[in-house]
C-alpha cells in the first residue's frame, strides 16, 4: 500500500478554506487544540462516519497529534475507496510553526493529550510496582511489564496503553457530539 499524500503545515494553511479537516484524535485531545474548522471524528468512529465522509465537499485532510493516526485513517478510508490526505507532523507541528489552534467554546476544563495521559499512567504504574515491590518482590513484575510494554510500543509504533486509555469516558465522544459532527460534515 502506498503512503497517503501528506501536506506540510504551510500547504495545509494555504488550502484550509478548500479542505474538509477531520481530527481523528480523542475528544479530550481535540478539545486541547485543533486546526481551525476541524471536525472531530475519533479514529475508532471512522466506520460510522464513512457515509458522511464520502459526501464531504472538497478534499479530506485527516489530522492527529503527530501524523501516525491520521495515516491510519487515510489507509482505512483508502480501503473504502475514499481519498484523504494527512498533515505532516500533525497538530504538534502545526502549533510548533506558530499556526493558530482552535478550541471548543464550551470546554469546561483543560484536557491532557493522549501522549501525556500515557506517560502519566505508565509512570504511576512503574512507581506503584517499585513501591509495592518493597513489600513483596513479585510486585516488581508490574514495573517490568510496563517497561516491556513501552519498549514494544516504541519498536512497533503502536500503543496498547493509549488504546486502553482512549476507551475511558473523558476520551470518548458522547453520541450527541458525534451525531452533531456528522451532521456538520454532511452540510459542508
């Protein structure tokens, strides 16, 4: 399979008025800052959004934090006959280059990116395993398991912990939110 067409942040910024931008991160990550006008359709909800994505006007630009999940989204869409592009470096690169990030008007609290959630959870589990290991050495296996998972994650460029954390309520779209997003996508 060939890699999707990738736009640099400057190319995307220039073409933004003519693109339908879909952010495939979790709702919590999306609320933390997204490309102006981007619609949030989490990666695991892409199959549900497929009919609306087929109807979208203009070219599709899939976006995530770094570009990895948006490439996965492009590949999944390509299998369904839908062409989409990805943003090189994702929203992190967009922001690093000084471009504006949009934020929902009704965000009640600051949310953490998935990367930050993973680092916090992995660190807390390692510290817990080491502390409980003082009571019984078997608890050190928890720390070793997390360390092994992090190495596996780096080698495969996947993250089971991120997939697990993505299922937590604050990282999941409420059905009404996704329905509103799909309606907005059809209206474009």
